[in-house]
C-alpha cells in the first residue's frame, strides 16, 4: 500500500537514543511524529516539551493513534512492545538487537508475517556513510573480514552482553556481505566489569570457504570501529567511527592506494528512519528485515554458547589440576 500522506509514527522509549529518533523524525518531511511514550513520565514530558510533541499516558494509547512505532526502549522490553504493536497492525522499527532472546526474536518474525506488517531492525551500521560508500567497491566474493569494535564502558548498554550490545553490529554487516550463514563458530570471551561477557573474540567460517574474525570490547579506553574487507585484488579498511575508507587495489604488479569519498551529509539514524518510512509507504523493501535481525541473533546466540562452554571447560580443567 502507498501512503501519500506522511506516516503517523510514535516513539517508545525516549532515553538518549530515543530522543535522537524523536529529533530526526521531526526533520523528515514524510514523517508525522504523533507522540512519544516512556515509562518515566518526567522524562517523557521533558522530551515532548523540547521537541513540540505529545507525551502519551500509556503505550496502548500511543499505539492506537499511529501507523508505525519506533522502539528505542531497553532491549529487555523490545519483545513486549513489538508484539503489542504488531498484533494491532502497526509497522515496527525496533532498535538492535531485535529482542533479548532467540525464542522471542523468532516469534516477532512469525508475528510480522501473520499480521502483514513491516518490521525493520536498527542495525545502524548498514546506514553508516562509510559502509554505504565502501559497498560500491566490494565486488564478487568476500574472502575475509576482520572487525574490531571497542567502546568506553557505559552502563547504558549493559542490560545485555557485549555480543548483543556491540558485536551484533559487525555480525550483521558480515552476514550481509557474505550472503550465507556460518557453518563453524569458535569464540572466547570473559566478563570483566558487569558479570556478563564484556570482551569477546570470534572466528566465523562459511560454507564457501570464506572467514571472519570479529572482536568486541566495552572495557576500552578509546572508541574504535574498524571493519576490514578482503576481496579479489582489493582490500578495504573501513573506519566506521571516523567515516573514512582506505583502499588498496592490485593493478598489474602494483598495489595502488585509493581513498574513496564518503558522503556524510546525512547521519545514519536519519537514513535508517527514512528507509523504514519509505517501506511503510510502499516505496521499497525493508532495508534490515526481522529475518535479518533474527539471523544475526542466531549467530550471537551460538557465540555466547561457545564462550560459556569454553569457560566451563577451562574451570573444569582447573578444578581437576587442583
């Protein structure tokens, strides 16, 4: 169905990230921000006043008045909010990860099909201007990917482990470029601050013979988001944090450096919201589907299981030695 009028949309959860969604939606001419809801009425009132919108008294009241819902609440609340929105026939944009468990993520995929609604997952790095620009130079088979994602500790993301908090971005990018799911996963990781996994290193091997090494840490002293891609005769180093691409290409017997331009005139949140709203209006397919989100979570779930299996094995060996 094509909507000629702006899409009536509401935002659920207006913490730091949710308030950014509110701000960007106010700037998109084919979005009509109807209102917001947050379990903290005081916070909702502040954001509503700042951006000239309405703070709704309940989630149900907001859902009744909109065509689409943007969910920026904590991950542990994603499932309930998404489910309630979908069964009311509302299209859903939900921040990554899709939910906090594989079972509930699978149910959201099934519900979206049953009720015929669009669901987009907020894997924002797909819309990073550097990644968008780099894709033009990634041709043919991807042989190897290496990513390093480091973040300064922030309690805001610690309702889930570092795999669902940070590494999920690079899992999604890797799956989108490989076009297949891994057949082998090996992983190591440890809790450092939170009691859950705070740093992890993973190797993914694919049926085609391609591979990826992914590292994520939320206990670093600096921010880093490097994503390196190796294809035939070409290597790209994508700095997702600084929005820069360094490329080396084989030309004859020489290796020629090149620095592809990056158009950073629009931020990634605006681009992902525009893509979602266009899909709702019938102007294209969902950019990052619920199925995409589920596939990334499936890999993340395998990684977590592998890490804890290794931890139990190591602790068992230590007990035996003692």
